[in-house]
């Protein structure tokens, strides 16, 4: 098994994190490439295929056999048919990524959702190990979640499961880019926190981590914005626990960089909100920005095993 690797790519709107991943989840080699989504979907797909082919060539040069390929993209993903149904950050609409990848590399391939494969990696190889029911919550520019049960991810009937950020926690509240008002994402995402503080403090360009730093330094306005964000996140996660009854919440994404400044108050407010439901653990994701590639590789290995 040690001579086998998976070609793995985690494709975002700005950049691609790419790797050769061994079957045990160990990363053999990593690369980064710009996505340059402004060139259009066909050009982006072409870059994915070129990078994947280059990784396969690198693997063989290192004496390793590429046995599968896995790609993760944002948006709505039809994993069963290998289609990027709608990925606004990348410009994909009904793009047959899996088929094109298999044609180019000559190995079985899998296509997954970026957050779901991140959840898969954390549940199997990260801080979620040892827990059967895991909810991975990625809090960054937006908010999304991935439910993993017994090491298997859940994508939903239409590939759109896990849109935790669009649970309405403040009915009639702040407009959300999705078209609703009062979404969890409109209050608790890193983007929303930065924008809220910038508006109130007259501090253009303020980020969520600026808010965390200033709140810790005694800035009352920053403390208020941070507290309101924590309360919105907790309200959404109480709903998630009512629906999923998980063992642990694994918190990832850019906002997780706040560490205990996020986890401690979030868990405290969550406990205040919860009634008869079991209180899950709250842990910070441990695989960092390698989670997407590791998860894409695990998904590809699952598809390879199921096909045999």
C-alpha cells in the first residue's frame, strides 16, 4: 500500500491546494496554483487537468503509483455523477469534472464538495477520530457544515446538504446574499463580523480577526459585535444539534484561527441555549489547509473501493 498515492486537488475561487496523498492520509507532496477563475470555467477545468496530470507524473518519478484522483470544489456538487452543478466562485455549471479527469489521467476519479471532504478528513484522520457522529462547521467568508456518520459523509438528495449558514436565526433581520434575511451567515461569518464592525466603528477594511483582537484589548464596540456574532452562531448550532444529535462539533475555517476566543464563549452560549439535547464537544479542526486534499483523496479511495 505504501507505493500507492492519490492525486488530490482542493479548488477554490482564488487558489488550488494540490497534493499526493497516501492511502493512510499521509501527504507525500504538496503544491499550490492560482485558480484564475476570471478566465472562465473551461480554462479553470483545463488548469485542474494540467495540474492533476503533473502530480501524476511527479508521483511516478518518485516511484509511486497514482491509483485514483479526487477533486473538491465549492458550491453544489453531484458526487454520484461527478458533476460540479453550480460553483459560483469557480464559474462552473454542470461541468463533468470526474469524467474529464478520468479521461485525462486514466484512473478512477471522484468529485466532492470542499466542506464535505474537509469534514471527512477531520472525522477520519483529524480531531473527529473516535467519534461516530461528527459535524464539521467551516466558518469563513461563509458558513457551511458537513455531517459525517461512521466515517461517511452525507450530501443530501440534491448535493446541497450542510448549508448551515442559511438557517434563519434572526427572522426579518440583516439581508443575506442568498436572498433571505437573518441568516446565521449574515451575523456570524468572518465576512459579516468584519463588515459590521467596519460600519459601526468607521474602520474600512476591518476583519473578523481585527474584531477579536480589539475585543480582547477592551474595545467595547468590538466586544459587542463579537458577542452578537457568537450568539447567532450558537443559535444556529443549537438547531443543528436538534437535527443531527452529534458527538462533536469540529470548528474549522478562517474564524477558527481565533482559537479559544471563539470556542470558549461559543460553547458557553450554546450551553445556555440548549435544553434537553445532549451537549456535544467543541473542538478546533486540526488538519489546517491540508484537510481538503486529504478528504478529496479519501473520497476517491472510497469510490475506488466501491467500484471493485
